[in-house]
């Protein structure tokens, strides 16, 4: 694993990690960029990324600006005044994809998007270089598309906790509140606006973003986890259908399918799924683009 720094077109510095293929004699099978979930540091994906490298993939993980290792030293104590929104985070994603595409040469490049990491690829300018997206535990963030038991708490979160805490601190103090981690003010308030709109980001941002998603042509396979405590199957379908011109498919995965008691919103990336879900993901990449993939 190699730690690298990348500079975005607008001058932000990103911390990323590169996992080079280590399978002897195979060369690079493909390149994979792992798009993180909201507030989740790239450390969480390290074991999975290292395993993919063992299978012959060139893999990159990264932190969005203001998060994890991409949080500048001067902002370590507080993100008050740190400027970023979700368009900036899409720019960060783009920067990593462009760098990995350059390193990969002619090898295909795929994305694994975890939650938010599958919501942003339609906003990327590097769409033509993407050979496919595996969406894991992702869907529309609209509050009515959350799991039923969360909806009342989510409304309280968006209408009270987020606006009050963000106004008081100048950023969302997630570490203190034990909710999703510290998030820049611009990101959090924009995400709030998305989550309160029935069509999520495409509805909140309007026609330009809707057209951007319609221009995506890379195939999308979405793994909807039956015991996901945050995301419903309906929410996954709403997100996947935003990629309206792309071949796309939703696959429901239950813990019993992989002899597990639980998977949940975060479980895919745990090492216990090395021989099951991880292996299935690696196999899927070998089948992209999925010719004849039916729209569902």
C-alpha cells in the first residue's frame, strides 16, 4: 500500500492510498476506485482493497476533503470555516478516478460505491472512463426511503439536530454527537436539502444534475442488502433509476445467502465476507460490461 497525495483542479489536497496488484504473473486485471460513504474514512476499506490487490486489481481508496487524512492540519480541531459542498466531493472523486485511469493505462476501471459513493458517480466528468459501478448498500437518501423504524428519528435529525448543531459549531460535529463523523457545513446542509426532497439530489439540484445522470452509460449493478438498517429496496431502486440510460440491475442479498447472521449497511467490507461477497464482487468485475444486462 502506498500513500499518495492528489491535487484537485480547484487546489484541494486529497489523501489517497494505492494498492498495487500483487498476484504474480497476472499483471493488472482491472483498476478499482472505492467511493466512500458519508463520513466514513478510507481506513474502513483497507482490508478489502488489499484483498482486491491480491487478486490482481489496482485499487485506490481516498478521503473526501475535510474528512480523515484529507482534513488539513489547521482544521484538525474544528472544521468551522472549512469550505466544501457535495459538488466539491464529486470533484474529489473525479480527481481520484482520473489519476487511477492514468495509472491503469488500457485496463478497465470500475467503481465500488458505498452508500454516498454510489450517489455521486452520475456527477463525475470522468464518466466515459468508468467501465461499471457496483453500488453497495446505496440508495436515495430521501427520508421516506429510509428504513421504516428510522423515519421519525431521521426527521428529528434533519429538522432539529443538523440545523442547530451546524449553526452553533460552524460544521456538523458528528464525532461529538457520535453520528457519521465531522462534516463540513456546506456538505451537511446540502445533504440535508437532498434528503428532504422526494427525488433526492436530482430533485434538489434540478435539471442540470438530472441530465448529468442521464448521460451516464456505464453499467450499474446495485446490491441491496435485506437487513440494511438504513436503506430500503425502494430507496435503492430510486437511485438506480436515476442512471436511466445505463444498463442496470438490482440484486437483493440476504445474510442467509452467505451463511451470515448479519450484513447490514456496513458489513460488506468486513473480512468475514472474503470468500463470499468479496469473491462475488471480483467475479462481477470480470463480467463487466454485462452484455444483455436487463433494466429492472
